[in-house]
């Protein structure tokens, strides 16, 4: 039994999303070790770029699942619910593009 | 009579999109003048950032219109057409986030 | 005789920068034609992404020239002038990364 | 005694950089909890955008320190060393802008 909203788009990929996030958590720890060991700044920046790309990739996957499930389902119903879901998705996309 | 696919999401905002694109074209010409007049590099970069933000803003507007119209319409029909529209939108979002 | 600050980093590549900016101006005009001809939203978005990448590429070129010339020259002098140039460059980089 | 290259730009801010990276690691764990608890996709995406911004902010800080110290020091020496440091910094900036 879950406390969540049943039927989120990403639930079919939950294990994959969790695996990617654990890897990203590991990258954050790896960066701390690099700073503690006083590694070269440029090498640290290369790892930060890799971690940013990994995060973006998680975001794009979640967004695709969200459009495929929540937005498509709301659109099938139509009306205010569809409009609200599209508005919400567009705002999330804008935050991603601008971050 | 149009030669285009009737009913694109942005058609209701066509004049607004064209006005923004003309302003962006003007920014591109302004940048050329700055380079010809040998303005300071940092001032040129500031204008490039402003132009990039203006372009992103056009893209986010087009995408929102696309989700509200084409994707919602395809979702109401459902099936392969809905899946194809979502896949296409997700790919466009990924290109925006990564550019 | 120029009215500009003699010795900007990009001056050696002025023709190349101008050529790229003219191409970007052409992309802005091409986008207007696509909207006037009511082309498919996703195809317009693909062109916007290409134009954004072209703009970023101009920015990265200008920044590299700026670091190689203005910043290196100020650093050779040292003191407040060097600090000021680095601060200015860092702010321009932040605007690019966030745009 | 450190095993690192003495004098990296960020060493003066080492504790601050580590604190920010620990907070980012915490955000990665928070995201895993949100997925496990099946929170709403859009709320998860909002947290991903916040985490991406935090990472970018660390990167911009490291880069500013790098320019202020390593690049300025190499530029004072001049020659191939200065060119190499600028090339390396420009490549790191390009990776950040494109990620």
C-alpha cells in the first residue's frame, strides 16, 4: 500500500529512477572526496558537469513519463483538468530549461 | 488559405511569435554592429545572454502551445498517435534543455 | 581608426564572428518564414535549438578570446585591474551558464 | 600535509565548498525518498531543478576561484603555461554552458 497518488507516470520505472539517483548521490560524495583530497579544480569541474548531465537525464525521463501518463490521461478527460496539467508541465519544463 | 497543417498550437499567437522573432533578428543585427564598432567583449556577451534568453522564451511559448493543442488533441484520440506526439514533444524538450 | 577599445581579444577573429552572427540573423529570418508558412511546431523548435547552440558557440568563442587576451594581459599587470577583469569574466560566465 | 597540488584556488573556501556538496548529497537522498514515497512527478522535478541550480552554483564558485588563482598566476608567468591554463578553463566553461 502506498501513500502516494496512485498511477504516477514514473512508477513503472521506479527502480531505474532510484538507481540513477543513488548513483548521483555517489557522485556528490565523490566530489566531496575530491575537494578533501585537494584535487585539481578543472577535474572537479569535469565531474560537476557529468553530475549535472546525469541529473538532467533523470529530469527528462520523469518528464517524459509524466507527459505519457498524467498529461495524456488528463487530456483524455479534457476541460480544466487538462489545462491545469499542461500549465503545470510547461512550468516544470521552463524551470528545467532555465536551470 | 494556408499551406500549413491546420490547427498548430501557436497559430492563435502567430503575430506575437513573429514580433518576438523580429526583435531577436534585430538583436542579431545589433550584435554585428557592436563587433564592427569593436565594443568591449563583456558588453557583447551580455547582449548574447539576453538574446539567448529571448530565444528560450519563444521556445517555451511554442512548446506550451504545442502541448495545449497538438498533444492534448492527440491524447484525446489516444493510441499510437498520442504516444507519437508525446515522444516527439519529449525529444524537443530534451534538445531545449541540452542546448 | 576605430572608436573601440584597442586590443579586444576577438579582433583577430572579427570577420569570423561577424560571419557567424550574420548566419544567426539568417536563422532568425528563417524562423519567421516558418511561422508565416505555419510549419509544424516541433520543426520550428528544432530550428530554435540549433540557433541557440550557434549563439552559445559565438559566446564561448568570444569568452575564450577575452580570457586569452584581456584577462591574461590584466593578470600580467596584477593587482586591482586583474581582480576586476576576473570578476567581470566570472559574472559573464554565470550569465551564460544560467541562460 | 596534503597530497594535492598546493595552492588550488578553492582551498581558501574548502569548508564552504564541502558544506554545499554535503547539502547537494542530502538533496539526492531527499529525491530518493520522494520517489520511494511516490510523490507527485512535478514536485520531484521542482526539487531536481533546485539541485541542478545548487550544483551550477558550486561550479561557478570553483571556476571563479580557479580564474582568480591558477589562471591569474599562470598569466603572470606568461607563455605556454598561460595559454594552456586558458585553454583548459575555456573547455571547462564550454562543458558547463552545454550541460
